């Protein structure tokens, strides 16, 4: 079984609220969502991040381990706590986020005790996954350390997957974000850009422009995600199996990434993997929260069976 290491920030999530009541406490974060879905699909996946020593951090560790995520690479910052975010949805199910994360433990990941050992373990991964949010929460030296880890994974025969997931509010300016994006492409094997994020970073353009940019940077496998319109992989449109009216779009792209990468590691073609990604994302948007509880409609067993 392939060994997967995912790098990022896992946070406390408040979802489903209305007014001052009705909020549900959970957890989420773009790469964490992907890690949990991969674990549910039966993959060997570890999450590389940092939490604190507070009760919320303890709860997060237990919850992630209960999902099957290996928490051995979750480091401890004695002075900080996890970030927090709240999700609100408009009538069309589109999500809006409010964040409290500026002093989260994950921001000091690469400066914490134990990071040397964690990097030695992570460098042996068959697949390393990170996103623009993973980069945004890190200081400059942390980003450099993450790029170095990606280089080491590739040198050892592993692959690196990168999802744009650009959030302008997390960056000091557009130039800084563009520089990090360009550096990430240089160490990426599997690209998972979203058309809206790329437009915000590089200016207006269609899927072909995105594909051209990523391929020119040396990314060999590129899936351009287009939300409800599906994706383009290998130059071919792959539409979702059905058109849905979402209840909550939180975590849809993260779920697609997990379904796609799981299928690719299992040997499926890029087009077949894209359908797997659509199926998992389709289930997520019809349920509340970034990582919905498993129910009778959850497609994990079917996707694992191929």
C-alpha cells in the first residue's frame, strides 16, 4: 500500500449555525479534509501539522485517529492552539468562512521540536500532498522547508500533489502568493488547480490557459477543476455523473482530490479517477459540513471496490 503524507492545518469547525444557536462543533481544513477522505477509502495516510496542549487539540487528535489518519506526525506547540473557523451558507448552498487562525500552532510547524524526525519520515512518502493554504499559513522559512520536503520525496521516487486553493485574505499581497504558487509548481507532479483560484492568481483565462501554465512549469498530470461543470483531465471534459443542487459546498474540492488521488494510486486512468472524485464530491455537497458523517449514501465502499 502506498504511503501518503498530507501537510497543512487542521482546525476546529463551527458549522450549521443560525443566529446564536444551532452551531455544531467539528473539525476541518482543506488538506485535512482530503486526508480524512483518503483514510476512509482505506489508504495509509499521515497528517503533518501542529496542535497545542489544550482540550480542543486533544479532541482533534482523537477524532483524526478515529477516522484512521496516522497522527504520529502531528507535532505539539506548547504555547499555541488550533485555528478556528465558522461556516455559513447562502440559499444556494455556497459557503462563506469566518476565520480565527492568525496564531495557530500549525504556523510554527517547521520550527517545533520533533520536526527533524517528522521530515525524515515524511520524505519516504510515496505521495506528498499540500495546497496554497498549507503555504499561506507558514512563514517564508517554513515554505522553503516544505518545498525542500517535496524535492526529497521526488528524489526518493515519490510524487507530489498540489492544489491551488488560493484564499487572498491569507496572503499579504498578490505578488507573494504568485511567487509561492510558481515555486510550488516546480516541485509538483500531480496538479489539482481550480479554475476560479487560478483566475484570481493569474488573471482571466480558461481551462486551456491553466493547463498550459502548469504544463509549462513541468507538472506532468493536471486536472483543472470547474466546480459543478466537472473537470478537464488529459484535455478531456469529465462531467459529474449527475447535476446536483448542493446543500453545502464546503470541502467539495478536497473530496474530489481524495477520490481522484485514491483512484490513481489504485491504478485507474485519469478520466476514471476524475469520475471517482466527482462521486465523492457529489456526496459531500449534499451533506452538511466539510467532512460529513458517514451515512448510507456515502460512496467510500463503492470507490474502494473500484
